[in-house]
């Protein structure tokens, strides 16, 4: 089946029955008969509820979502829906979606409020659709976001293509390709335009390291009016942990456990369309119990220094060439003092960390205080002429 056929099928059906979504659901179900299956609610964060047959249940993850069910997320809450063919739908904060159809050849969600981000697995002769108040979006094998903020319904396509068909009498189907977005007006066809480019982070070796202030900054995007930042524990952003919208490309990381996270940001244009996402790996340091710094000794060598919390404690220090500390350059334990003088090392950027020893061993990794150091080579020592000897 070619690229146009998979779009033509749902559009032909929808044009015939676009006056009533209930009729559309019944008609499509009859023509695309298949075994009814359930969606699975996964990766739940915060307050998420599922309305099923008039009963509201709190969702913890692992629950089934059947046709007719409505999923709602509260403030700072997120949920991931996964379907039989592997397609996923991320439901972020303050959003509501209803599962209308879930069959072998046809899946349809209805966005009631907020947003839904879909990653659709390409499957031959299977339709994946998102229904909104102003039309239906038909896709296959793509990554896109649909939002309904009450005043405006919009679509942003990151990859693939989406067929947008509004319910207006003069509307015609509009194909929105990757890198483009569209608003869905009440009476006319979708209005398409190019999405803003992805913001770029200033990072070292592909990792963004938050300093003590936990503030990180991306480069400004021309014509952006706001920015959206998201943090997840995975690079596919299926397990979303946090998001915030700001007016500038600078924001403060939330209070998360120390470790590595995936950070994604997008610029929003004047109509609120979300641009292409910029993504990086971010390291969130622990609120350290030690204050660290880098000094220079009199002979030019680098000194990794810290402020001891207890006079009778010993410390362990690790120096690595990567922020994950997989490639250790130096490891010294049993240090009684507040500093470690480094031997001469190849010039480059290093990561180092220090922790108190407890019972003769380093404490758990969450007790590390992490810092960075640029090795630029030792200072040159002054050349002294030899003292002349006096012959007698």
C-alpha cells in the first residue's frame, strides 16, 4: 500500500460521517472489524485517574484502559499509554483523553483537554487517529503532539506525516509533514506553517552539568515567545518526570535525586505552536554536604580541595574523564585532610568527586559531591642559572 492510500482510507470514512463522532465510531467499527483490545497505562507519575463505567479509580500503573474509558492527569502528573502494536501516547499534566476504539486495524483516541504526544508504530492497514473538537488527525508511523488549550487546537509533527481533516463544511484534508505544525480553525482547513528550530544547549562531551544553582540555559531561538522544558528518566521520554514553561531559555532544574536525566526543550511561537525538540543528557548533582573547589599549588599543579565536615573523618576522591565516572583516571582513599594534589595529566576536561569514608569504605554514591576541573598543564617553573663555583 503506498503513502497516499493509508491517508485516503480514514479521510473517506470521516468525510462521510464527520457530523457526529458517535456515528463515525460505529461506522468505522463495522467496516474495520477486529478484536477489541485494551491500552495499558504505564509510567505513572503524580495524580492520575481513570473513569471506567461511571467509577473513578486512582491509577498507579499497570491498569488496562478499555474503549469508553477516560484518563485524566492532574497538575505535575504524567501517564504513558501503550497499545498492542507498540504505539504509545504520552498524556502530560492537566490533560484528559478518551479511548474510543481499540481494535486490530483501528485505534482512536479523543483529546478532551490538554495535550497528547503520540509515537505511532508503522503497521500495514492499521489506522491510528486522534479526534478533537474540530476534526480528526489520521496517521501511521509518526511522532506528533496535539493540544487543546480551550481557545485553540494545534498540531505539531516531529516526524512522519499527519492528515488533518476539520469538521467545517468548506474544509479539505491537509497533510502536515514532519517539521511543520498547524492550527485547526472552526470553519476552515488546517493552517500549516514551519515549526521553530530546536534550541541548542551549551554542553561538554554531550552532557549538560547543572551547577550549584541548578540553572541551565539554552541558546535563544528567533521568534520564540516561550519555552517548554521537560525531564525524563529515559531518552524516549516515555517516563516523563517534570515539565515547566518559561519565557526565557533559562530555567532551574527541580529537586530530583542526584544522577543522569534526559532534558528536552522546545521553543513556542506566537500562536503557541511547539517547535522541534532539542534534547541532551543532564547531570543533576546532589546537594552536597561538602564544599568543593579547585586550587593551584605553588609548583603549578592542580589541587582538588574541599571543606571537611568533621575533623576526624577520612575521604575518598575519584577523578574521571567522563561524567558517569566509568573511566577513572585517579582514585585515592583514606585521605586525612582537605585536598589532593594531582600528578601531571593530559590537558582536557575532567570530572571529580569526593565523599566521606564510613567504616573504612566510601559512603553510598548519593553522598558524593561532584565537581569539574579543566587541566591546562602545570605552570612553567622559572629557569634558574646554576650558582657558579669559585675555584681556588
